[in-house]
C-alpha cells in the first residue's frame, strides 16, 4: 500500500525529456492553426450569408430595361408609372425607384468612381418591399409587370440565395472534412509519440509493474503528458491563427472597396475557436490512454 501511495504521488517516467516528442506540440500547433483558419472562414461565410439573407428577406427588385435609343426622361417616366402601379397592388408594402446616385454607389466597386454612368444603357431599379402578412406570389407579380411593361424584369433573389447557400454549404462540408482529417492526424501523432515513449521507458515500466503499479497509473502518466502537449500545441496554433486573422482584418479594412467584407469575428466565433485547444488536449489525452492500455495488454 505504501509503495502504491508513493507511486501515485510522483511521476516516474521522464517523458518530457524524450527527444522524439519535442516537436509534437509544434506539429499539433500547425494542425490547430490550419483548423482555426478553416473554421474562421466557414463561420464568416455563414454569418455573411445570414446577413445578406436577412437584408433581402421580404424584398424584390424590378429592373426596368431601357429601349433602343430611349431617352433618360422616357425611362424615368416608365419607371415612375411602374412604381405607382406597384404601390397600388395588393401585397406590396412600399415601392421606391432607386436614384442614379444609389445605383452609382452599387456599381462603384466594379466600374470605379469616375465611370460615366449617364452614357451607359443601365436599367432603372425599383426596390419593392412585400407585405409580410399577405405576400403576393412571384408569378402574379411577373404577370402584373409583363402586362404593364414587357421590359420590366422581376428579380426575387431566390436563385442567387440558393446558389450562395449551396456554395457556403459545400465550403462548410469541406471544412468539416479537413478538420476531421486534422483531428485524425493529431491522433496519429499522439499514438506515435506515446509508443515511442513506451519503447524508450520499457525497463522503467516493467519495474513499476513489479513494485505494484497498476496499468491505469502508467496510463495516467502518459495521459498527463499528452494532455499538456495537446494543450500547448493547441494554444500555439490558436495564437498563430488569431494573429493571422487580425492581420487579415487590418488588410481588408484598409482596402478602399465594398467588394470584400471585413474579416471581423464575433464573440461567438472566438468562443468556437477558443474551444479548439481544449478539444485538441482532450483528444490527445484519450488517444494516449487507449494507446498505453492496448500496448500494456500486449506486454503481459
């Protein structure tokens, strides 16, 4: 009993001095760094999609296409007639023709601030807000517009939102796959390090068995070491990932364009990323225990 109490109170395996495991935290850190970047990108895209969907929910856009040789005044007149028609229609809460200045702001990221928009055959846009309690069908709106002005085109943003949601879903699936592969790589690294440590300290392990040490005690020593390495590696990767995301945020914030959204993670996103080192440490702890217990059964 006294020997067992002594054994439980100290560490008899100098695992931290093994040269074969010194690079393990750095390798785990690299895996964590890549996982942080992929998860951050997935979270940002999902949040951006949610914002765009919320902004476009309950709205449609009508494009009034210009006719050949039509003057701006005639195009504006047709646009105003459609606005009045839409305002009188059931299920329409409001309709507003976008001023040329707003259209110029929308096109500025692509055409630049100095583009001669007045010389381009641009359509006029009508922003239509639907009544949430009595939303009309898109087919009814298309029929109404076609009868009033065949050059009017209704865009309900549905196809665009479906395509964007599909793209984000595919990227999330790829992210999940890559993070899973990185977790498997971490498991493999811990298995290799644990087996190397057991081989290097085989004589000490046999002596511990002779003086009454249980397999669970030996496994706990490897678990503590793997837990420490996994946590250190995870914190290294998280720190590198946070620094990279901060640098990307500064770079995108300095760009004079509206085409790229700012790289700004929300507190909830940081909470998810902060959980990665904890998950890495727990995976390393569990892997080390399974590896040691299986190896010890073979040694008996």
